[in-house]
C-alpha cells in the first residue's frame, strides 16, 4: 500500500493480469506526487496507490525491464520514474480527479501508441472503459516496434511514427474540424473503440464520474 498524507484519497488498485511481470509507472501533471512513481508488479499481483484530489496525471506499464525497459522506459529501468514520462509507444490511462463540476474524468489513450491492453473500472455506478485487445500482433509494419527476436512489442501511433501536423493535430491542423481520422487512427479505433485513437477523439473516449470513487486499473484484462 502506498499512502499519501492530506485529503481523503482515491485508491487506484493496479492489477497485473498479464502472464508476465510488468513495471507500472505514474506521472503527475497537477496535484500531489505519489510516494512512488514506479514499481515492479508480478503476474496476477495487485498494488494500491492512494492519491488525494485534486490531481491529474497518467499511469502506464513498462515491459521487458532490466537496466532499461523496452516499452514505457522513463529513465530508471524498472525503478521510480522521478518525473519522467514513458518512452513511446505506450498505452496510457489518464485521470483528472475533482475536475470541472466536481467530477472525475478518465480515459484510455492510444494517442502515444500502444504496448499493453488495459481497463479502468470505477468502484461506483460509473462507466468502465478499456482497450482490451492486444494490438501488437496486428500492428501495421510501419508503426510496429520489434524486439531483437523480431516480435512486435509495441505499436506507434501515426503521430509518434511520422510526426506530421496532420497526424499530430498541430499547426494549421490544431482543430477538431480540420484534424480528422486517418487510416491509422481508424485502425486503433476499430480495435479499441472506447480509447482515444487521435487527439480529438473526446466524444467517444472521455468518461466522467462524481468525485470520490476508487478505480481499478487492470493491465491485460
């Protein structure tokens, strides 16, 4: 159990349902810092993180960690991330606790690519969301990231692969009316319709809940 003093905390129950060890990590955008930003989690194990609202940030899982992690690396191998985000591609779960209107906002995002399936289940009468399929095996070759054995271990988004304004919704494309789905974001959308597939996927991918519940985040649900 990780505890942070202060306001009443939301508990994030992090579960590893993958058949191998993973290394979850967290990055705070605003609010209190967790007492750890990265840890090892064996297959079928759970670990709780308590964070008091208001808070916004992201959680992801690193894979294949020794001195470095092959996906989601944040500068410390499998250890704490110390304020660094994960190297791409990586599947993100994103939260804002006690945001506008006293609500929590949460989503699963493939905007930075994909490395593991993941789900978010509130412990309240609020909607769950997920990207529950393993995209890596079907990832287009031009987006795929491979290990030394030629096995796909991640799938980049078009933005992270090509870094164009059209794919990243930047510059003259920085508007939902101009930046639309591409064949690559459609690939992610078809595989994981609840998850963000590109920057302006808000209508189908952001979920809300009255502030207060705990959340279970499961990798490989």
